C-alpha cells in the first residue's frame, strides 16, 4: 500500500486506514499513511480480526456513521 499511497495525490483528502489483522490491530498503519500521504488528513480507521470479518458488518456500519460516510443508509 505504501507504493500506491506515495504515488496518489492526497492533497486535501482524508484517508481512513482500514485493515484486517491476526495479532497487531492497526499496528503502525496510521503512522505509515501519515508519512506516505503528508498532504492528507489521516482519519479514524478500523482494524478487524481476520476471523471476525464475516461478522463485522454492525461495527463497520457504526464506524461509517461515526465518520459521516453512512448517514442515511438503511440496512
């Protein structure tokens, strides 16, 4: 992702790091994006355990609502 992030024009953008993991959560993902996308705002991002992805929809919807990307969606 670093190669993509460094080549993408992130000026004026907000980037929300999203990751699945086995043990480390977001780890250094937020810091890595802050370095790769210096002109972007790094927003809140979720980390979902790999084995919990199938059941992550309620948490994902809650996160999307919290950051303002899922305001009027009815599931």
